[in-house]
């Protein structure tokens, strides 16, 4: 495995692939279920269907694979080579402990449902990311659409705001796959940067509204001819992209939503002047205006070496402040009931600390945190064994996560899309919504 030292500006993982590099690359049968399985499926569907529905999703993505043992699943009684350097602290929910470097999150644990038994068998960055962001195990012959792309297709545009937004960029795992480029994310640069400016939401210099309307008419005429000669989904995707772009640059409220400088300094400080912090604040503004699915992604979690220094010195303080700030702000504004907030990465880290003071890839057990949209906070779902190596209780699969997301948004996850070759594919690859979230 390749060793990589990460700093504030680099998000390259141990396989030598950064998010920016990746940008360049451009159902169950009733008779196959036992009776207990079938009854459990019915119960989960009924419980999830009766719960409140989300209007939007905010996904905080820890690119590189965060250590579950040093964040949301500490093992204070394990040997030092398992326990690591961090202590566990109490939260505002009796019996639930987190890492000492998540003090702000500990104060809002009553809003969080924490899954500690998420499991899979894929421990390579790119493949695991695709699995977690699409709900499908990756295959070489077909690129599956990410959650955000499906949500954009199913729920569409509100108030001229792009339905799917990625901050500060989007990896291949978060793209639209076979459903077409028109559902790709609208990417926004790091809003914590000193020269933060969103490209593509204002008219170019020297181009007035009359001129843009002439361009729009010309584009429409050319596209109509092209579509008649080549009736292909890719042409429709381009049309969709341009229509959304025209709507955005003509909507003052939509453009205003991207301006985080309108927020009070005290609130910006509460979130933190960081990628996660200002990204989460921007996500709240976008949800408030009409966005459907937003990812805030930060790399550096691939801690094969200097795990504890990297986490305590940079990553955990940033994430802790942003995550707690987001949940608190959404709650104070009455938005949390309609916004599903998810925190996760592509996999966890090995229970045992390696000789370089790091932890290596580990997919068999890790965490995912859910909040909002009717979810009952202050609970832990599932349990890892005493070393954090495998689920000891209530294993949760990646497919369960995908069906949970779609179900929360009121999207029929049994619905089928047709691939370019005419093959029907379900939106979700099986799985059952996590019923305990609403219990």
C-alpha cells in the first residue's frame, strides 16, 4: 500500500487518486424470502412509510475513509493498540460516548441516530466510494447514478436552484452515470476560500439579457435539429443543462442563495471558516432556497500514518464544529424536520494501529450518522464487537442506506430505469430502509 502524507490542500488517497483526478475520468423475489425476512421487510417499509418525509438531503462526505474507532465508535476498554491515543467522552445522551475530539457533536447527540454496524466487503477507495454513493456494487460495464443524480431526476428543480450541488467538487462516484449528464451535480468551489466565487450564475461581462435570450433561441433551434437527426439521451441532457443554467442566471433569489457573506459573522464563526464549515452553511442556504441534494466533501481521511495527529490537529475539529453547527442551525430554523443530514465515508479503518501510527482500510465495520427528517435522535443502531472489527449486532448493508435515503425523500426505490442497452435497473439494489431510525 502506498504511503501518502496529507496536508490541508491535498486530498489524494493512498491509491494515488484525488477527487480532482477523478473528475478527469470523466429486486428481491417474494419466494426467495423466508417468512421472518418477509415480515421484517413489511415492518420496515410500514415504519418508514409512516414517518415524515425529507424535502432535501445534506451529505457530509469524509473522503478517504474515516476511522470509526477514533470518531463515533471509541473502544475505551480495549488494549492500547486497538484503543489508540484518544479518550472517549460522554454526550448529552446517557450511555453514548464519542471521541474526545468531537466535543461539539457530543452536545447534539440527542439529534443523531448513529449506526455502528455498517458493513461491506469493498475496501478500495474508488470502488467503495461508488458503492456508498450509488448503493450499487460497481461493475466495469455500467456506471450507476449517484443518489444526488437520482434525486435530481425524480424530484426536479425548485425555485431555479440546481437540485444537486457538490461542494467543493464531485468525484466520479457522485456523478449521474447512465441516466445522463443533465443530472450531474452543479459544482461549487470551496466557500471558505478568500476569493470564493461561484462561476456560471451571472451573465458574462458585455452580455445583457436581450443578448442571452437571442443565444437561447439560437441554441434551441440548433438543438431541435440535432435532436431530430440524433434522438439520443445525451442531447436531452445538454438541453436540460442549458435550461437550468438559463433559469439560474435569471433568478435573483437562487443566485443570492450562493452568497454566504450575507450570513452574520457570528454564525459563520459558529460553523467554522473551513471547507466543512462554510460548505455546511452554504448547504443550509441552498436547502432553504430549494436545493434537493447537497454533498460537502473533504479529503485527508486516508490515515495510513500519523492517524492521531492528522485527526486531532485538523480533521476532527473542523468536522466537529461544522456538523454540530449545521444540526443546531437547522433545528433553530425549524428546518431539521424536513432535512435529512448524513455523515459517512467510503469505509472505516483497521482496529489495530499499524507500526506507522496509522490505521489501514477496513470495510467490514464502520459508522454512518443520520439526523433530521423525522429520525429519532439520541440512539445507537447496531453494535461492533469489542475491537470494532465486525458487527456484533444488527449489521446494516450499503443497500439499506440507499433505500433509506430514497424512502425518506418519498422516492419509490423499487422503480426501474432503463440503461442505454435497454436493461431495466432498479433505483436501489434491494436493501430495506433502516426501520430503527424512526422507532
